[in-house]
C-alpha cells in the first residue's frame, strides 16, 4: 500500500513558459515514466531520469526538486489522459443505447491502462500518494462523467438524490476490476469486458427499479 507524502515535497519548482523549457520538462516526464516502469519506485532516481532524458541533472533540478515531484508529474499526466479518453455523455451529441455507453467507457479505461501496465502498477502500488485534496479537481470531473451515466440510466421521473454516491461506487468498482485484471495480465480479455459490462448494467437497472 502506497503511503501519503505532503504535497510540498512533490511540487514542481517552476512552470515552464517558453517552448524550449516545455520541451525539456516533457522530456523529463517521459523519461521518468520509462524509468519508473522499468525500475520501480525503489530504484527511481533523478540521476537516472536525467540520463535517460538526455539533460543535465542541473536542468532537471530547475523544475523538479526530487523524484517525488517527477513521479507526481507522471501521475498528473496519467490523470489528464484518463479524462481525455473517458466518454462524456454531455458532449457526445448522439443518442446511443446505455449498453453502448458502458462499452465505450470500459474500452476507454482498458485501452488507457493497457498502454503501459508496468507503469500503472507502480503508480498504484508503490509511489507515495499526495494528500487527497491534491486530486480534487480531477476527481470532481472524473465522477461527473460517471454521474452523467447514472442519470442517463435513470427513469424520466427519477427523484433520487444520491447520484454522486452511486457514481463513486461505480467508478471504484470499474477501477478495481481494471487494476486487478492489469496485475494478472488479463486486461484485454473479452470475458473481463463482458462480465464488467454485465455488472454495470445490472447495477444501473437495479437502481432504476428501486
């Protein structure tokens, strides 16, 4: 289980403004992701990241005070990618069956996590976590996507007021399925997708009947 480290230990020293600086930071983060996936948190060092990125250690320290700050930048990039691929019912502009919405959701989450399973495993199991509030903005938008799915499945006369709670439960359930399947190298199994779809549909239909 990953421990929690205060946010100040993982903040960037400064934000890059010029394109050259942005390219340097992106190179460091990309190199950091490769090193972290290959070596794990216990062997994740700023020297190794700088060497892999092809930058001096001094250049790295201009932006990142330690390996925690690099790891947090990697995690933030991962969270940004999740929001990019997570279907948004409000912006899709089309009416499709609920089961198709669920299929798109599962496909998006699975595809993202299948891209670099070693990195995801290390981020989940090894890298210390920042305080919960560090992820507030991401979690609000992330759960909003699931909440919209809950609302889309509800009957027209729905009077439920606990959609956000249901959204969190649904998100936690799918995350657990995907993360466990990733650890077992079963992420791309069609059986996993079929059973996950069945579980989500059953949950949504059960809520509709109560």
